[in-house]
C-alpha cells in the first residue's frame, strides 16, 4: 500500500472498484485512505509536525503529500460500469462481452 500511495500522491482523484464494489473495492479504498493519512498527515496535523520539526530539526514528511485528493468507490462496481459503458471503446479497453454474459465475473 505505501508504494501505491506514493505512485498516486499527485493524482487529484483515485477510484477503487471490484466487481460489485460492495466489499473489496470499499475495503481497498479504506486501507488506501488510512495509509495515505499515516504517510502524509492531513494539513491540520501538518502544523503540529512543522512545530516539532522546528524544535527538533527533523524533516517534515507531510510536505511530500502533493495535491489534495478525493478517493471514491465506483458505484455498482465494474458490473454496473459494463452495463452502461462496456461497448464504448473510448471508456473500456479490451471488453469481451462473452466473459460478462450470464453473470460470469469471477
């Protein structure tokens, strides 16, 4: 998770999903948010960190946070996405209808 947080730290929006976005997608989003807050404390906590840095001469890791970020979970997951956008090649790459027919998704 720390690697993912660093890779996405400058993205304004991050979207998590799974097939239905009922368990795995929301769970991953929560883990991501918690790790991001651990690695880059929210701006309110940053002031406390800066005070500690001034006193102790350490490094302010909060400064590495990058942009403010919104984290979302895709409503109805990929199943819902494919029902609406599957055949739009601008939005869904490599879609194979036969894999999603009859409720097959895992």
